[in-house]
C-alpha cells in the first residue's frame, strides 16, 4: 500500500513538473518573438506555428497574465498538498510563486502606451494616461530624429530620438538605450515618415498631415488626400467636401483656404512604460538565486545525515 502511494506521489510530482516546465518555456518564449505592438497593427509572423499559437501577440495578452497566475497557484498548491516534501523545496517553491505573483501584478497594473511624436512637436504624458498626478507628468519634445547607418552602406545602425524633457533637459533615446522620466521608462520602438502641410484658413494657420483633424470656428477640418489626376487636394470642412488646388487661395465654405506643402518629417514612435514591482522582482530574484545556491551546498550534508 505504501509502495503504491509512493508511486502515485511520484507520478503527480512528474505531472506537476511537466506542466510547470511547459508553462515557463511558453511564457519565456513569448519574449523572443516579434510582437504586433512592436511592429505594426497589420504585422503577422511568417511562421505558421507562431501564428497558430498567437505568440506574435501573446506577450501583452490577457492569456499571458492568466498563465502567470496559474503558474503561481500551481506552485502554491504543490506546497499545500505536499507534492514537494522537504522544507527547503517548499521554501524555494513559495519564493518562486511570490516572484511569479509579482510578474502577474506587473502585467495587470503597469501602465504601457505608445507615444508618436513628430519632429518639432511636444506632447504631455498626461494626454495618454488617465488621472496622472501633476508631479508625475512631463512634456516630451522631439527636436530631431536620426537614423545613423553603417559605414559605406545604407543599412541603419540605430534609431535615435533627440528629445527635450520638460523644456530643459536634452536626452538621446535610442534602441537598447532607454531613458527614464520620473516613474516612466521610454523605449525607442519604431518610426514613420509623414508629409506635412501648412493650411491657411482666413487669418489662421495650421500645420497638419493627411488624415489629421483640427477645428476652425467649431468645425472639424481635414486634408484627406491629394488627387494626382486633377492635382487638387481632397479636403473636408464640416460635412462638406472641397478640392482646393496646390498653394493657391480657394473659397471653401465661406472661408479662403490655401494649402502649402512643408515637406516630409519623421515621427518617432516611443513606447512608454510605468512598471510595477520591478524593485521587488530584483530583490526576490537575488534572494531566490542565493537560496538555491545555499540549498545545493547543504544537500550533501543532508544526505550524509
């Protein structure tokens, strides 16, 4: 009877180890696959297995957080039901469960958003975060976007955003060189090129790109596109559509409109993260490694005893 119970315990232990290992490998693998959020909304991995398992949009998904929680609960249950028996193993499993629990909280509580900034423009972090305390707010201005290339080639070596924080602090944000702004961490994500225009309406002037909307006297105005065949813009003012020519005054909706090309500008796409529990993760991770080393050093002593 005792032998059967020992075999059953061993089977349960192996099943637990296999499930835990598969979950850890899956969660770890998700960090190495390019994600939709890192590239573009239309990105899809060329790898069939990656697409089938949704690993190209897995890292920030709700399923990812649920699996971290499940792994945490699994480790705690292993201790409660004596799947792991020694005091050292139980302590290590509980410490690991605590680490995975902090990861779960981080995934559900951290603030993460993308900040697109055109050259010469300035944005407030509070424009993207609800109820951000004034002391945590900051202005970010993109002075210039730079793409240095490898010597003798046109291959990009890096993407660099030359920023000014709070109108006084110049910083360079680049790939693999994040910048901290208060509680937020800024990461260089991607970039775009946009053609800008100056739209003059009566005595007012606006800088805009195709598809952007701005208000004039309470009415939404947008330059939608340029018709190459007629060499005229397609422009909407309120519910009406007009077709003003390039760089010429044009009557539209009781106003005089003139659209003047300004040229192409870079838009830097910056990922902004306000992490939760990172310091705790560092402390717990170091404590776990120290405990693991200590456990292995004491193991031969326990065997001799």
